[in-house]
C-alpha cells in the first residue's frame, strides 16, 4: 500500500471540509491491513458522509476500497450476501433491487460505504441495518488479526453499535453479511411519506422497486445533495425521552410531535426542536441549518470543521435551554 503525506481530504468528505491527513493510504484487500506496521493513530474512512473533520488529521487515514458482492448461501426464501466494506451502499441497494432481493429498499440513496453501515446501524423509513444483518468481519488494529462478529456482538441500537463505543477507532470492517428476501416480498411502507408518494403514483400493491423509487424521490426532494451543498445528513440523533417528560413538554408546546417507542419512551424529532428555536434556513458565517430540514447542518463554502462544530454547540445549548432536552451528535467528530 502506498502511503501519501499531507493528503487533502476535501473531496473525501461530503461536508466539503478542506482537511488534510498527515498520512493517507487506500486498502483494497484484507492483505493491506495484515501488512501494516504497529500504529497508534489509525482512522478508517469510507465515503466520508458521516464525518466532521478538523483542519488537520493526525496519524494515518485508511480509505476502505475493499470490493465484491457475492451470494454465499441460498435457500427457498432468501440469499445470504457477502459485501466488501468498500462497496458503495446505494449501489449495493440498486444491485439488490435489480435482482429482486428485498430488505434494503427503504435504505435507498443513503450515501457512504457498506463497511460503515454497521457503525451507526444505518436506518431510514422504518428499516435499520440490523433487520437484515447476519454478521461481519473486522480487522482489529490492536490484535493484528481479523475477527467475525455476530449481530449480538455488534450491540446495535438506535444509530448506535459497539463500533461507536468500546471498539471506536479500533477496527476496520472488511466484509458485511446481509440476508435478503426472495419474492414474494413484504414491504414496509409505515412511514407516512412513502405511503403518500405511492398513493400519489396510484400504486396500491408496491414492489420493492416501487418502494425504492419512492424513497429516492422523497429524499431527492427534501435532502441537500452534498455535490451542491456540503453536509453530513442528520447532524443530531432524534432524542428519546420518557413519556412523562414528554407529557410535561406538551403542556408548554401542545403541537410537539412524537413517535411512541417501547418501555414508555417517545422519540421527538430533533429537526422540529431545532426549527422551533428559529434555526431552520438560518446562516451563521459559512455554516447553518438547511432550509428544508433543520436537522441537517450545511457548509455554504469554506466552512472549517471548528466553525461547524461551534455552530452545532450553539444549536445544542439553545435546544437545551428552550426544551430541557439534550441533543446528541450523530455525526462522527474526528
Ligand atoms: P464515513 O463518514 O467515512 O465514516 C463514518 C464513521 O465510521 C467514521 O468514524 C469512520 O472512522 C467509521 N468507519 C467508516 N468505515 C469504516 C470501516 N469499514 N470500519 C471501521 N470504521 C469505519 N445515515 C443513516 O443512518 N440514515 C440515513 O437516511 C442517512 N442519510 C444521509 C443523507 C445524506 C445526504 C448524508 C450526507 C448522510 C446520510 N446518512 C444517513 C449518514 C451516512 O450516510 C451514514 O452514516 C453512512 O453509513 C456513512 O458511511 P461512510 O462510508 O460515508 O462513513
Ligand atoms: P421526517 O419524515 O421529516 O420525520 C422526522 C423524524 O420523525 C424522522 O427522523 C423519523 O425518525 C421520525 N418519524 C417520521 N415518521 C415516523 C414513523 N411513522 N414512525 C416512527 N418515526 C417516524 O424525516 P426525514 O428527515 O425526511 O428523514 C426520513 C428518514 O430518513 C428518517 O428515517 C431519517 O432517519 C432518515 N434520514 C437519516 C439521515 C441521517 O443522516 N441519519 C438523513 C436523512 C434522512 P427516525 O429518524 O428515527 O426514522
């Protein structure tokens, strides 16, 4: 593997932050990891779509470009697919839809790589990676070897996994195993926007392709395209609070939206909280909140990571003061 010095990461992160890596290399196969010398400070980069970078990243940045999509087992109703961690997630979803394998259609158009998908258990429109996940292989930097992880090992939660906690920064996910369903499919159209779009299109019995097309159309109409305006998707997680706390909030804010969760908890859309604080569409220097979705922080051009971080802190504090709710960043801050 060739290691480059002082490498520009500007085109490697969807926020478009003009960061530089002290050293940078590309992994194309597991062998590249096995041949690494001991290194204290290694960071794995996928598509850079869930990252906020500082001006300069110390140590070694390894971009994962391990490729390959292969069916490794099959039965009457499903296929088990092995996917290289460096495959593009959306291209993999398109592969599944084309082959009529169901399970990932609601996760269409999520940027990034397959290897990063388990990090925050990616999710959208009522489906999460964990719903179809069978296992993964990861190289452990401290142990100089690869290990297989079961779903239980990964400790998936809402936009969360062991790789954001105990194993943060300690592994490179090399291969992911997902189980996809053969037809007839059971599609998930529980999120209002999907059923509304299908209804508008006159589709009453949607195929997985119909659901994928609807998700793509909704996302394209609502979310900023990183090619046009830098962003990393939702900057904060939707807070989950006890029902009793939410009932108290309703006294002051009767229009507050919520979605029920198990164990007497509710999910409050972070975008609504931020919007109510007056941040939607507002610009602060080179950064601010996107005009159609306050949850998405954007780079209008030339923003530094610090500028975006400081703005996110202002958003956090304002939401805390107004609602007493502590937001948590979803984006990985390096
Ligand atoms: P990166 O940003 O490169 O990395 C993210 C973190 O994972 C970093 O800390 C990195 O070190 C680590 N990492 C990456 N690859 C590996 C690996 N192989 N092994 C170990 N660690 C690794 N997310 C959702 O969940 N749902 C959505 O609907 C969604 N929509 C989005 C829409 C837009 C417009 C954007 C910009 C982002 C969106 N995201 C969404 C966030 C993002 O796309 C996902 O989190 C995605 O999985 C990140 O993949 P990546 O390859 O870009 O990861
Ligand atoms: P939205 O439809 O405006 O809804 C706002 C929030 O309410 C969503 O984040 C969602 O939570 C929740 N919600 C909506 N309908 C729900 C239902 N029927 N049941 C339970 N919860 C519901 O959201 P959006 O911003 O356009 O995003 C649509 C989907 O894409 C969401 O699932 C969102 O998570 C995902 N997305 C994620 C990112 C990211 O970077 N992580 C970026 C863009 C979109 P959940 O987020 O828990 O689903």
